[in-house]
C-alpha cells in the first residue's frame, strides 16, 4: 500500500493555495501543518485544508512530528533564510518556489546548501510541466533537427496584488526578470541543453503601477522588455515580455527552430481571466512546421478540467507535485529541478536586470 505523505506548507497566499488544491488531488497525501502569518490567508488556507494545524512560526511547523516534507511558498526574499533555518533545525525533502533567491550575494549561501543539505531540494518551475510545453520538450529535437533559435513570448496581465504588496519592488522580488521570468530562463537551459554565456536586455516600466504608492514609494518593477541570451553551444534564445497585454488569445507562445523545421507551443492564460462572452477558453496547441515537406501540423493539447480548476498554471502544478511525491517516497533518485538549475535561472534574470539598467551586455561569468 502506498504510504501517505504528510506535508508542511510555508506561505499560503495565492500560490500557496494553488499548492494546497493540487496536493489535495493526489492520492495518499495530507497537509498536516501550515505557517502563514496573514490572518486573511490563514482563513482561506483553512477552508482548503481544514485538518491542517495552523502554527505561528517556521520553528513551530518543524516541530510537527509527522512531517515528511515541506513546500516553501513564501515571498521571494524569504526563501534563503527559511532554507537555512530548516537546514539547521530539521532537514526534510523540500519543494521551494521560484525564484530561489533575489540578491546575487545569496548565490554563495545557496551553493553552501547544495553542498551540505542531506535531503533532496526541488525548485518549483511549473512551466516545465504545462502539457503543451511538455509536448514541445518531447518533440523538439526531432522536429527541429537540433535547436538553433528559441523564442519565448509572454503577453499577460499585470502583477496581481500580494500580501503586503511585496511584489511591487525590486528589493523584495529581485526584479521582474527574476520574479516573473526565471521560469523562462530555466526553460531556455532545459530546451537548449547548454549554459548561457551572455545576456542583453532592453526593458522599462511604461504602463503598470505608475499611480500606485506604498509608504510614499512608487513601484519600480519592469512591465515589458526583451532579453537575448547567447549559449555556450552557439544557440541563442529570446524572451519578449509584456505585462499589459491580457487581451491576447494565448499568454505564452514558444517557438524553437532548427535545420529541419520549427515547433511551437501556444498556452492560454488562466481560465478565470478569459471573457465569458467569448465562449470557451482557447485550447493549448502544439504546431510542428517542417521545412520539407512544407505544411504545419496542428495538434490540440487539452488539459483536464479538474487540473485547470486547481490553479492558474495550465495543470502544471499537479504534474509537478506528482513528481515531488515520487521523490519523497523514494521512487525517483533526484529532483527534476535542482538547486543548481534554480540558481542558474536567477543568475540569468539578475544579468537581464543589470543589462536593462546599464544598456550593456552582461557576461554570465561576471555574475559569480
């Protein structure tokens, strides 16, 4: 009989609640403890996981004897300190939300954790598991004959409101290219099977949050930009981000091209944002366009309705949790996304932030 996994959750804002919904869809799982300091979020988390014990600190959470693993879904700037706190008191298998850290100086602390932490740590990169993106990953090499160019476009809604408005400022998020886009930089490394060597970015804040004030300060997060990344293999990738384009039919459009042809994945945004007067939300697609014989092949990649209802990430959080549960049960040897993978994604994002600010290309060797 498959043993029940007992989870502890750190942070139950919007994304933490998505994790709760998806854990509940898995067999033989139970959330036994939650640390969330905001009273409103505690009430919402209690409604989703009524049997979970609500505690007042990370230390109190770690004292729950039945814990098998932890999921860290706290604000970005809390991750490193909480990882170190867990390592010192009670190391357990971890799923930690992206970005892994927000300050370049913290890369050394993450490397120390990587060298010494005795349990597996899986960095949450949900975009890997979106069914149309997973289908692209499975077929990319065959469709392209080896990818030379990778393009990722995200046209989406502005940053949502978060508890304490922490996501409005670079100091707490690491910047938009870290907070929002580390997913895409992770995908670039995964798809191209190579590490980056140079980053060039152009970006700004043109539309969003300009009239907002928090303790007299105006948000400084970017709302649009381009990032070009050169890889050691000779391949190159580009990100196009616009966070005032929620009227788009598809939120993410990924295109990979090689000598044999092209493959694309089209991913709609959260169904709750799709206008009801337009009927059903778009179905994700994968399109393969060979050079010879010419003629695109379009394949729909529908996502189970129950998974769509459990969060805003096209079912991916569920598939990620399936893998993490297997890891905790000892049914796989290592996490899909390692601390090293998570650190690379942040380094690319930080390099993009620096490049956008200075107008100069940034060598990844300079990022430490």
